[in-house]
């Protein structure tokens, strides 16, 4: 299994992470959004520290964390056990079979078996990339500085989970 990801729309991450695959071996999972359209699973998570310099406006705002969403398409065989946000997680990806069009995703923490498991297409989307300053208790409820023009116009913080346009459309 590998914990590296190259989303189909890699240009969403390239300004911060360059062309290399994204390492998902130590990320903070903030939310899991299940959508029957598709069907899809969208993970909102704090990404690893980027190797490239932060955008100037982010550095000026004191941003210390990058957050984004990964959307997995054509989901099947979903299993979700008890989960509490907070600890660092590992997202493991394994391509299935010789066709290389399907993969198995497992999210786990502390070496325990994955609490979230599913199979999906290898076509993954990244979006809603933002920078923020982590709160004293690790919260992400403060101001977010979004990379995209639409995100910048519509949001200054992460919307509530009921905001379908944020969680279902990248």
C-alpha cells in the first residue's frame, strides 16, 4: 500500500506542493461527507506542511496549516466505524487489479485497523484549498484564506456541514 496521491486536478495543489504526489501518511481528518450522487466520499483534512513557500498573503496572515478536500468518486463497499476528529490519521491507497481503474482506501490512526474503508475509482479530485491558523485547542473554526477565487468570495471560514455546495462540488 502507498500513501501518496496525485489528484486528477493536481493544479489545485501544485502551487503549494509542486508536482510530486501528496503524502497522506500523517494528516488530520476534519470531516467525512457522504454523498449518494455519484456516489462520492469527500474528506476534509489538514494536509502535510507544504515544501514550497506559502503565498505571501497567507504568510502575512500567520497561516500555519493548509486544509483541503479530497473527493473520491464511484464509491463502493463503504465501511465506517466510530471516529472522533482530532488525532493524526493515515490514508492508505492501494490500486486493485490489473485494470488500475479502482483502488481501496483505508483511513486509520495509531496503527489500529482502518475505521473508514471503501473502494473507488482512481480518479480523485482535490479542492477548497485554504490556509488558516490552528486554534489553541486544535480547532479550525477561525478565518480561512481560500486559494480559489470562488472560495475567496464565498467563504471566510469553513461552512457548516449542511452547506452542500461546499462539500459536494469541488
